[in-house]
């Protein structure tokens, strides 16, 4: 039963990895030192690296220095402030180019309520940025075109009859200027209600500025115009009239509508990513719980099955060599199951196996002489290992007891 349960736990961990691998959005997670703990296939493919080349490394190992510094500062800020972090930056893509992306990141906690690291995802907005730049370029282009061509200037009577109109109207209507004189301008407005609203504003305020309205020609084509107009009072034999100009803003409106649509799409995708991050945090928490339970099962099997079997074997008739071999086996099995050994291996994975054995003995209060005798090496070798351990733990040349430092991992 325990073996079956153990297999199920391993299968659960494998299932969670396969689950995030199936998500097309690049996802990664790191510990509090900035070391990648894992990622999904989409993230590895986006960088053009294998998972093995990412896990265990920092951003300085997988990204250019200038980008790595940006990522590192952002991570530090997230660990300092907590919560969720969203920002725009660049990522060097697998094809060698830099893509514009949005980072969505959040911290996660371990079972003890301590920050365990961060989880993040990236959303490629390169195409959106390019579209925005194209839109900006397009707007600039059409602005220059409009400024270089004369707008449609017109004068109409209060009844709407066209008294005067500029030749530029021929760009929009299949008429010569002279053919439009005397016709009512109202017949070219597409929406009567908008037309009446325009007239009401002009009559009450005396003028109107940048009023948007749609016009139609006799072919039924519509285009959006911006109207600026005012009432010109009549003098002498001249009746009051409305003077103004029309500017075609159809292309600008289409671009604005397209940009608005893109922004709405991006907003929806950003909300979806936030929800996805929340779900992933739950999955990671479950993964940590499953991992802890797996470790507890292994330790329980060592204590209740393996060690009792060794003790039972020792009760039989054994020669000195066999007895020593069983004692050695028992010692190593206990070391493997030791939470201290697990923690120090997790935090300082660059210690050699022999250095871990020496650290274990120092933690237990063994002197250099006792450790040398236990490991069957010279005292000089033990001193050399102690010095190497202090260096790797970052306490070399410091007045810090090696044993006290190691006891923190117990």
C-alpha cells in the first residue's frame, strides 16, 4: 500500500509539470535567490534553451546583462513589496531578436508561511507594439497630408443652401464646385438627428468646434468629418450665414477604433493571465504539499521498515566485517533520511559528499580528531574540508562558529 501511495505522489508531481507544459503561455518560477526552480515548455522554447539549461541558473546565465539587471531589480522589488507585479520589458527571443513582453509575477509561500520564491508568466506584445508604431506613423502621415491639402471651406444659408464652397470638395464628391452651389448641404448629412443637434449648437452658442459627423455622397459612401463652423451675422442686404470648414477624419477614426479594440483585447488577456497566475499559485502550493508528503513517506519507510530490518540482521551470527558493514549501512541510511542533510543539500548544493559528511559531524559536536577517526582520514584533511565548507557557506574569515551556523539547518 505504501509503495502504491508513493508511486501516486510521484505521478502527481509529474502530472503538475505536464499540466503547466500544456499551457501555451511561457511560465517560470524561482526561489528567493533568483535561481530558476522550473519552467514550462513554452518558456524554454521562447528563450530557445532547454529546461536543463535554465533550471538551477539565474537570469544572468540565460539573458543579456542589461536585461538581467532589469529582471533582478524587479524581482527584488517584488520580494520587498509582495503582492502581484506587472510591467513591460524586453526578452531576447529564441530567434535572437528582442520581443516586447508584459511580465506578470507574484510571490508564493512555503508550508511554514515563509516566502518560497516567485512565479511569473510573460505575454508577447511585440505585434501590438508594432501595430501601435504603425498607427502612430500612419497618423503622422495623414496629418501631413491633411495639412498640405486645403480643407473644405463652405458658406451656407440658415436654410442650408450652399452659397460658397472650395474646390477641394471635388476630392470627396463626384461634382464640380459649381454644380454644388445652390444645393442644400443638409442632403449630404447621413444622420438627421446629428444634423439637427449640430444646428442647435451653432444657433445657441454661435459656433461649434471639431464636431464629428458623417457625410454621404450620392453613391452612398460614408466618411467621417470634423466640422468647425460659426454664424456670420448679416450686414446690409446680406442675410446671416454659417461659415465653416470640413476635415475628413475617416482614416483617423478607423485607426482609433482599431487601437481601442486592440487595447480591449490586451486588457482581457491581461485579466486572463492574472487568473491563470492565481491558479498556478494554487498548483504550486499543492506541489509543495505533495513533495512534503512524499518526503515524509520516505522517512517513515526508512524508520519503520529499513532500519528495523538492519537491526534484525544484526541480531544474527555475524563476523566482524559483516557487523561493520551493517553499521556503515545504518549510518548512511540515517544520513539520507536526515532533515539536516536534506536542508543543507537544498540550500548549498555545491558541497561535495565528503564535505556534507564533515558538516554532519561538526553539527553533532565532533572534534577534528574525532571526525578524522570516524572518516578514517587525517586531521589535516578534516581542517581542509572545514575551511572549504566555511568558504562555500560564506562565513570564511568571520567570527562565526561553524557548528552554530550549521545548527540553523537542524
